[in-house]
């Protein structure tokens, strides 16, 4: 499952840059994160947690150039932890390491010396690859939108061809950022992949087929869940189209799919930083579900009333014919 951690603290030492055997720059530095708390006696105390931050490629070069000991930064990335036993002392040791996707310079000591200022300037990834990933993400979103339109028109042949285009565009996007984790986890990349999940899930839900898994679509768990929430909301349009043409059991089946998806997503009670804002989308889905249930209930009652009136009309007509 996709995870993201944000820390704010001060550098405990100057950054150290090295190069891998293939020539890729890597910069490491330590960041002290202070947490102020009140003990049982009511006195305020400070607890410091140290993070080892690692940056790669362009971000490594930038942080090595501008950061100094004491500088305050915000680092965003993926967290890993390790533990071991010190061979000399025999004591248990542990370390928390953050692989940074983005680093923002917030201020602190040596601002003037660094020349970077303290206005929150940040650096992330390589600019050429960033522009390329952004263009590919837009292409993927456009293919997804066209495919979903075909699904709502029940043009299944075009929809299947669209899903093939979506799959190809998604693989091209992920391949282009495979060596740049900061770009892969960037908002526009994950949003585009979320749209892909929405397209595939909408097709499966409307057609009554099994949902594709996150592994099949090759997306992180949080992106998959958000795409599933969007797909469930898309079912409202299909239900309203059915209602306009006359009530049938297909609309009730789709409502059951919406309800089941909502109940499933409600079980993922994790912070938004882990789920990528899933709670907000689930709240939105609840509103869509309630409105759709109300519309479908009204349509069902109207359908039942129409059937009852037709029966009464048929009886009256039959009685009139017998009276003649």
C-alpha cells in the first residue's frame, strides 16, 4: 500500500553526497523532529526523534548544494525503519530513514549563507522528466474520460478499445517515472492512475463483471481505493439513464453495487496521508448514494403506481365491455 510521511525539523549535520557505481548522486542528512508534550506532573518536555533523510538524483544535488547544519526543512517521502544490536555495546539500536520525494527549505540557520532564502522553496525530481510525466498523465486522463463516456452510451466495442488505450497509456506513464519515485508518487501521476482504475472499475460494475485487482492494474492500494470510490459515484449516471427510459431491475442491481462499494470503503479507516484523501471521497460517495437511492425509490413507486393504474384501467375496460 502506498504511504507518505511528512516531517519538519532541523538538520543535525551538513549533507553528505556520494555516487553509486552507476554514477547516480545520493545525498544523506539527519533531521531532528521535536515533539513538545506535557508529562504526568504537568511540566512541558521536549522529545526529539531523528530521521535519516536520503535524496536521489537532481534532488540529491540540490539539497547538497543549499542545505547546511541547523537549516529547517520539510521532507516528504516514504519511511522505512531498521533495528540491530550494536556489536560493541550489545545495546539495541534503531534507525528511521525517509527516502525523500520532495524537500522544502523553510528557514533556520545559514539562510543568507545558503542563498536559498526561507520562503518554502522546494525541489523535486528532474524537470524534463517532470514535464514528460505531466503530459503523459494528461493523455491518460483524456483516454479514461472518453472510455467512461462510451460505457455510459453502452457502446461496448468502443469502450473495450478505449480500455486497451488506457492500459497502454498507463504503462507508458509508469515506465517513464520508474526511476523517479518522487514523480511516480506526485499528485498528477497518482490522479491519472486513479482515473484508470475508475474506467476499468466502472466497466466491470456496469457489465456485472468481477472487479480487477490492484495487482492486475499495477497501481498502489490507495490509488485503487480512490478510483473505486469514483467508479461507484459514476454508477449514478447509469442509474439515472435507466430511470429516464423506465424502471427496471438493472437500476436496482447498480444501486446494490454502489451500496456494497461504499460499505467496503468504509472499512478503511486510516489517515488521509496514507489513503490519499479516501475519507473525503467516501463522504462524497455517501451523498451520491443517498440521492440515488431517493431517486430510485421515487421511480419505483411511480412504476408501481403506473402498473396499478393500468390494471384498474384494464378492469374498467373489461367491465364496460361485459356491460354491453
